[in-house]
C-alpha cells in the first residue's frame, strides 16, 4: 500500500526508503527495525508513507533491497525515496521473554513509585543506555513534584513492575535519582530519531537498583540513541 495509514497507532516503522535499484522497481531500504530479515526480506503487508517532520539520519550499513507489489519501474520507485516503510502493529511477532518489550508498547505507560504510589509521570521513550541496560525516560506532567524529565535505568531491580494491560510501570529509584534531570541536548537528539520504529528492549535481571543507577552517571546522563 502507498499512502497514509488510517490509524498511526496501528503501524510501526521498519525502514526508510532510499534510491531505486535495478529496472524492476526494487528500492534500497535502510532498516529501522530490530527484525530486518523478517520485515524487509519476507512477504507481507507494507505501507510506504510520507511522514512529515522526519529529520534525515545517516545511512547505516544495514541496507536491504525491497520490492513493493505496486511498484514496477525504477521511475515509480524513485518517487518513494524518503518515504517510510511501515507494517501493521498486529503483524509484530510475540516476544517470548517476559522481560522483553516493544518500545512502542512502553511509551505512554504511567510511572509510579512502588513504595508510596506517587505518580512520577509518563514514559516518553526507552533507548540505548550505558552498556549493561537501557534507560527509560519519564516526563512529569504539569504540577508534579519531580523534575520534568528524568532517566531511569530499565533494569528489573529499578523497574520491577511493567503492566501493559493496566498501562502502568512501578519503579524503585534510589534516593536522589528523580532529582537528576535528563540533559536537554540529549532529549533533543533523541527526539530527532524518535517515532514508531520497531525497537525491542530487554529489562535485565540481577542488578541492584543502586548499581543500575550508578551506570547512568552522576548527572543522570546516558548516550543519545
């Protein structure tokens, strides 16, 4: 399908279309998914859409040749350059590990302190951390008593409860962690690449909450994705 999907929440981004290849309508596609072979080398429903306000990102080494049924010539393929390739969210494979999650499912969860029930805010992203774990970013809503953006190590010791059905996450941060504000320059850098890409994140076990927090650094920073 070429055009705009009906409901954006029902689709996930899996690739960015580049230049045409050959004479049969094939095109080069940069993988934006953790499952490129399943999404870009296997037949199935796809949507090539033009998504506004997408900043260009450097082309990675992982480039695949993709053929869409409606595209029969290099001229037609060239018209799709810069478009985003999406798949239905319902086509995503199930994650077998109970501590693996799709980022799209985590974004929007309400975050609560497990000890007191106080609401911290909403998950706005989960991204690459500093080696041993990823980091969850929570954005506090207006009037909250904590800084507007905070980073939490996405480790089971720090995030013991992730309830997708209830849209709820419970956290056990060490004292002082919520007072560390996520650096604004990193938030801007991540925002440029944030969307509905098919990303998978794992919540590692076996590390204390204090140890997980130490990996973020004394200023609460973590590398931008």
